[in-house]
């Protein structure tokens, strides 16, 4: 089956360990207020690509993967919205000795059996926690928190390690009370290697204008990176200091 590819970034350095190819898959059901890639939301848009054709592109960078401890990261959109294609690609990568990572908010619509098969072939999850509070989660994403919490439970069952990410938005997710609650929530998750707080930016705002989509954070300033770093050190700096990412 073909997958729908929004774009591919080669030589990525921030979406998992080592040098990585990041494959952005089309399709996402979340409507996060601060999303900087609304052009990835629609399903079955992008470039139709067969698993074999994509693997051929990925293996060209195998030397860099091996030298740096890198691999391939499947992002989006939400990569779980193309579960069959994702599973086929993860399987092919594993057969070719390529480290696999999915960058996911944990929203899935496939059956749990298919999701477990995906997780079995996944070496690492970049897990995007939108919010730990169900009401706040819905206000930010437009969806119920139940799907992502089930994903989290199944990923822990499969013992897939996590790097947790959380976008820090002024007056939305930067409060000390919220971050303390997030820390308590993360303390209940097994297999967390580290936590990365990502400062909110406005680099994708122009896409909303082009797509005719209202942007609800027009008056929200960007997050100060230094304050974001200080909050990360305060609340999450001790997590995973001695953790190693499996290959």
C-alpha cells in the first residue's frame, strides 16, 4: 500500500538520537491551538509513496545512522493515522538494521492489535503530552484524552522507552501549578528517558492565513527560551540523567 508523505527531512538532529531522517506523514485528528503544521492535518494528501520506494531513500543515509547512533523518525501530522503504512515501514527498517522512532501524540483510530504490532517494531517514542488534565486536553486539542492515555498504557506494556515532549505556551501551559501536576503525571510513566520542554513559537502562523484557518493564539507572545529552560531544569532536570537509548 502507498503512504501519503507530506515531506522528508534528511540529516535531522533534534527528533531522536543521532543523525536521523524524519518522515512527515499526512493526517491528524487533533487540532492543537499552537500547531505549526496545519498543512499536515488532511488525510490522503501529500506524495503517494510505496514502502519500497521510501526505504530506498532511507537506506542512502545508512552510513550516517550507523556512525551517529541515528535512524528514522516517523512524524506528522500524526503517524498513527496511517497505521498500515507505518507498520510496513517500521518492519522494513528493522529488517535493514535501522533504529526506529515515532513522534506521536498517541491519538490512534486503528484497533489495539494493530497498534501493538506498531509498538513492537518501535525502538523509541517521542511522546507529545498536550496536557495531563482531561478538560485542558480537550480545550487544547479538540479531542478526548482517552485515546492517548490508552496508547500510553499499551506502549508501557510493550516496554517502549519514551522521550516526553511538552510545548510551553505563555498563559496556557507555562503555569507552575500545571508543570508540577505534569511532573506528578510523568512520575507515573515507566520508561521515560528524559523530558523536553519546547518553547512556543509562531513560525507556522502564516500557514493558517494561507489555509483560511482561524488562529486562536494571535495575541500570545512567543515563549522565552531561557525561562523555558529554567522550568525544565526545575521540574524535570533530574529525569533520565543516566538513561541510555536502546538500539
